[in-house]
C-alpha cells in the first residue's frame, strides 16, 4: 500500500519541490523499467506515447535517463530548463516541457541529469521530487491523460526511485530474447527492494518486446512469459520492425513515420490495453489551479491516479531456464 510521506521534513508550502510530496500523482503515471539496457524500454515508452497521442489523448513523456535517448529520439535538443532543473527545484514542469513530434509534450533530459544522483544524498526525500512537481503542475492547471516516464537502466538509483514513487503502474519491459526471464527476475528483486524502502507496493505489468515470430525460441519464450506472469502481462507483444529502428534516427514516433507499419499497429493495440487499464484507476478530483493555466496541457481539474496494490509472481529458479531452441 502506498504510504504518505513524513511531513516533518521542514517548512515548505504544499506542492513545493523543496518539500515532501502531498498525496498521489494527479495523473496516471507509468514508469518504464528494467535492470538492463537493450530491451526496447525507450522504444516502447516513446512509441506507446505516440500511439496514445494518436488516439487524441493528452500525453506527457518524461525522459528520466541521463543518456537522454527519448529526448534525442524525438529530435529535441533542449535550450531551456530540463527535467534535472525540475528535480533540483530550479524550474517548474510547465517551464521545462517542450512540444515534440506526434503531438507529444516532452519533459526532456540531458547528461547533466546524472548530477542529481550525486546531490540527492544531501536532500530530504529526494525520491519524491518528481511526484511533487507533478502535483504542483496540476495545481497550476496542467492536465494529462497519461504520463509516461522512461527510466534509466539502473533501477536501483534515485532517478528510477522518483519514477516509481510517482507511478500508478510500473511497466517492466522484457525482450523476448536470451536471458529474458533472468533479467526479469533481477529487475523484480530490485523493485522489491525499492518497494521496501518506500514502504509501498508497485502494480507491475509486463510488456514483451523485440518478438520475432519466425523463431521457435521466441515463440516458446513468449509462452513461458505469459505462463509465469499471467494477467500481469499485456496480451500485445511488440514485434521486431525496421521502422522502429528508423524512427528515432528521424526524430519521430513510428506513427509519424509509417502509421500502417507493423510497429505502429502493435503500439496501437498496446495503447488500447493501456487505456482499458487506466479506466481501472480510482480517479479523484484534483485541487483547483492556484495560478494561470500553463501553455502545455489543457486547464481543467485533472484526475488523480492511485495504484491498485498488487503482487507479481516471481519466477522460480526452475522457470528461469531458457526454453528449448
């Protein structure tokens, strides 16, 4: 169960990034995690955001990786405040966001984000900064149907902890390749440790990526993943696609490059599942805006998403062996 933060951290007005977070994030927030790179995490975050926006939904994509691959993959080169300035309390969300291709709102990253890991040890509740900034953005009139957070591959760091603390759902990205189950086991162990530290549970959902149906190995592994994770795994699996590799080089989501390609079709199907998932969220009215509405996001009373506590079955040692080739 999500626990409230300690409000004895010192004087600070509600919603300030210099104080503890007050209540759940006001929008449905999805944190994209894994403990290893190369699993398609950023590709999934960017193109799922694009698919949701293509439906007409209001989407905020937050790049919380110092490598800034989501930012670069959308052709953005920030010349204004970025997410690190938001986390440090030097800028607000509405001051840092930019409009990105595919009708996305992007909170960009830059390599300087790595500095937050270094200075967070001197902060009170550093893992709550992102959620608190989102609460403040809602109070100032911003609202989104979905907030997607692309985390760094280091799931045990303070940046990922920020995404998890703000999250409604945690999306574990698992490629359908060698050692996939082993990687999922490692990631789940890290999530357990973070959950213990934050005194809450995470509602974890699994997305299969890089699926090549031509290989027996991938087909058997996909069956094994569904058998192990059950209803926690999305039915849609993201297939390999040349267009998915080309899109970031052109700085657009795949929907902008080729809306009829295999990758775009897969992400459209995944978006429908996410929308259904969002409808399960207990929505609560947010506090009315306390300042003029921001230019990015539509001014209204945004929903408040609180995760449904749930546990994800962990693979046993016997289950982590690779399927037969």
